[in-house]
C-alpha cells in the first residue's frame, strides 16, 4: 500500500509510526508548495518550561516547491537548536549515549531544508537501529484520501493515534506531553523506542 508522507524536521512520534509501518510503501512528497507553520521546518521538544518549538528559518526567495526551499543562516539556528535540545535532554536516560550522533545533525551545513531533514532522518534511523526504504514523488498530484498523509500531522491538533504515556524528563512538572519530536522518545526510552513506535495504532 503506497502512503504519501510529508518531509518533516525531526518528525513527531505519530509520523514515525506511519513511516515505519511494514505494510506501507512510503512516498515522500517533494513537490508540494511549502506550507507555513508545520512540522516541515519545526520540531517540538519538552523543555524545562513545557513544550518548546524549534523552527528552522527559511529563505523567502520566491521558491515554493518543498524540494527547492533553502534554510536561512541569518540566525545561528543550528547552534541555538542544539543548545535547546542539550538543555532539554541532557538529564534524560539516553541522551549521553546518542549525543554525538545527534550533534552531527546540527554540524551539517546543508542549505536545502529537504536534504537537511532527510539527513536528520537517516541519523534517527541509525539510532533506532532500523532501515526503511522510501521513494519520492515525481510531481504534485492528488492521492487517495486515506493514503494521503500530507495534512495528517498538525501541530495544532492532537494525533489520531493512541500514544501510550512514557516517562519524560520534566513530566513531574507538567505531566505527559504527547506526540513530541522523535528526539523526545529516543532520549527517554532509548532501545525501547522502536518497539514503542511499532505498538502505536
């Protein structure tokens, strides 16, 4: 079954549960017009004050296709994002174990947002010790509604999945925050993350 997925920045847990589903052949969308305020250039983590959104600034140069969007380096966002992630997760059970690999994501000066996201995806798959084949869309086209996930993952709406609670670094302060970036899961559950993802229905 072919499933069409958007290309996200360190995607939320619900995205990964679809991406890794063995019944799905994944097609990643590269020809959509870049939509603002989505996970394509945003990741949510659990900071000391609750949910914290990390947003990659993009260049406004008239490009509209996702595959042509470039990141803006006017702000030192890579350094800022890494500092926020380290502050948020340095006391989590598995951050130290994965730290060097996660740092490599932000040492990559790739100017393409899509390629930056894909490089980060490869790192996460390496951490999860799993592989997944995927292809890319060859044009923008309508897709059978129940197989089109381009608009399924909204930062504004809760996920349509049952996400079991797990211990998070600051959950004693603010409780469980669901469907954060995959970073939250791997830093808190480590080697159990893949089993957790496969159990999501």
